[in-house]
C-alpha cells in the first residue's frame, strides 16, 4: 500500500503530465527545475522525501501558458495566479488540483485554494551573469514578496519592536496585493530582449546569481527520465545542478532534507 507521501507524489505527477501536455500541444518550452530536476538525475524520479514538483518556462511561454489555460486546462485543475486570485502571494504560478488539500504551515490560517500543486517559475532575460541593475531588480522583487506576505498574514508574529515597526510599515503601504504582484511581474520581466544571453529565475528561493544561467545551457533542451516518463530539461543539466547544489549526487544527511511543513493533506477520493 502506498504511503501518504507516495500517493501525494503520484498525484503531483498526474498534474505534471497534464501541464506538460498543454505545453507540447501549444509548442511552449518548459524545463524540469530545482529539486525535480535533481530527483530526475539522482533518483530517476522524486527525491524520496520531496513533496512538490518544480518546472520553469521562458517568460514569453509562461505568459502564453497562463492565457491558454483559461480555455484548455481541464476543469479538475485551478490555475493559481494573480489573475485568478486577487490576493495571490507568490512571484510564480501554481497549477492546483481541485478537491484536494495540501495545507502548509505558513498558509494554514488563510482562506485560499490549497490543492495539490505543480510550481511553474518564469525565466526572464538577463544581459549578464550579474550586474548592478539585475541585483536591484532582484532586491525589489524580493521586497515586494515580503510586503505581500505581511499584507496576506503569512508572516509569523514576533514581539520585537523592530519587527512590529517593519510589519506596520508594510501594512501601511496603500497598494493592494493584486497591484503589488502585477508590478512585481513587470519588474521581473522588464528585459524584453529575447536575444539576451542569460535566463534568470528571480522568483526562486536560491541566490539570484546561481539562478542566472547562460541560455545555451538550457537550449536546445534535452529529455530526462522522471518516474518512468521523459520530460524536458536543460541541455547541460549537470552545469545547472552543480551551480545550485554543488556536489548534487551526494545524499544529504537526514537533518538537511527539506520538505514542506505539512499541516493537512486531503486526497480527492477521501
């Protein structure tokens, strides 16, 4: 009998297959990324303790995907973004499965769609591996995320005066969450030059410089096996994984194995 984690992984795999089917049908580029790419290379599937799936798309394909999903996505899914939820709080989108619940500790007390999901990150154009303007771009984006999280009630309350003042300042900002996240996407995607030599993943939790990688490391894409199915991946996945994780084939000690802090999981058949 499948463990709860394995059942969750297989449900997320189903979402991934439907998402990538939309991409293939509409000639949209995508790549396995983050821990999903690492799992594909090191385990031929999920990292055994992992509980989510990450992919990324060039900004143009990412924006087309959002529009295409309005007419082509199966009704069993919900595209979670600032077009469908005016209080959406993340700088990337999620495709969630209706009728399921994956409640993480930070979002336990908010009213929002919490279904099982696949994360989709936009890859934006960058002229250099690092530059002053790109650092400013990344800094503004991350600060908008912090402000949005305060406004959405996703930040743990502290008693320290400095923290309370910071929270008060965030709450006093007169713009709505929807306005701020729309502004954030414009800042992330300000470089419209598709001939720029680099992709950068500003919405990722990893260091911006590590996530700014030459496009020729991505394209033309290759295919890697993940849970017995072949999905698109960066052409030089070894370079991408070394850049983010270092010696990525080494299994980390148990105390360093990251997963979401789950509060509640409900499968659609329950």
